[in-house]
């Protein structure tokens, strides 16, 4: 299923594309069930790995759910998802990595502005992330915020900062005057999705509400571009599509 012209034009202009009800019905219920089981296994210590935690009990980022959740593998390989990825990347695609973002109620910390490509600079900045809401995503619980058109400015300068609780290193870019007033919130219901490019500046606030804000993210890369990165959940078996 190919990406339509309107979607492609919107993405090229803005660096993101929202798809409402990308996952619905039984597919959404199964995906949610498997991801929450995966989160529970990590927080209980049944699954080990280099996952990130808000504190000793609550996960913040759970890496590589693709290898543990059949419903996620089906979603990643769905024809319409691949069609949009091919339309954006202009080539065959492979799954680069996946992660479950767990922004816990009352304690989820913010993510400052950044471009994903800064973390894995390589031959081409030709990757697209797909962010799918598992819980309702609102301004109160730290929804994703993107800056339309920011991808056109290339790779911006980033500075090193450290997570306020864990000390984990991350990279933060300055929001330039050209894009400062363009910030757009992605308010979503479970199953809603947003595609955004690796040069699109994005961020999220902390979660001071009484509702969790979980989302699953999977990142498509142009086939043959960046090599798989050890430790980032290289899919088993490898997932590539022409």
C-alpha cells in the first residue's frame, strides 16, 4: 500500500505526519496487552537488559519490544506502515530499533528538544520514527511536541546534558527563533500514530498527571544505510523489506 501524494507532500513540508486510528480493535487490544506484559516483566526483574528507569521500580524506556511482542512485529510489517516508510525514505526499509516509552503518572520526566539523528550520525539522515499511543496522550501527561519544518535546517548543534534522576547522558539542541513559535502538540488516543523524521526537532514535558503516558516507537531506516547497532535491539530475525 503506497503512501498517497497528500501525505508525502505534508511530510516533506513539515517533517511529520499524523495518522489517526492507525491501530484499532483487536489489534490494539493485543498490542497493548503484550506491551504491558513486557513492561511488567522488566519492572519485576524477569527480563534483564539495559533498560532505563525513572526510579528503582518504574521503567522509563524499555528497549526492543519487537523481539518479545508478536503483535508489534505484525504492526511493524503491516503493508500501510511499510508503504508510508517507503514513501518517506524513497527506498526499501529495515527496522532499526524499537522501544516502549513509559512516562509514569506523577513522575515521568521531560525529554528536552533534540533530533534523533544526533545520536547515530552515519551515512544518511534517512530514518523515520513511528510513535504509536498506547495510553491517551495529553498536554497534562507529557505528550510529544514537534517543530514543523525544523528538519529543513539540517543537523543542529547539540549540547550534552544528564538526566535529572539517573545521570544518563543525552543531547539537547537549541530551539532557534525560526522554529520557536511553530511547536505543535501531538494529542492522541490509543492507536493514533505520528511519523517523524530523524532531523525533526521534538520534545516532551514531564508527567505530573495521574495518568500514564505510554507509547511504542519503532524506527525505520533506509535499507543498506546505517549498520545495526549492538545493544539497540537488532531484530531477531532481521527485519528488512524491499
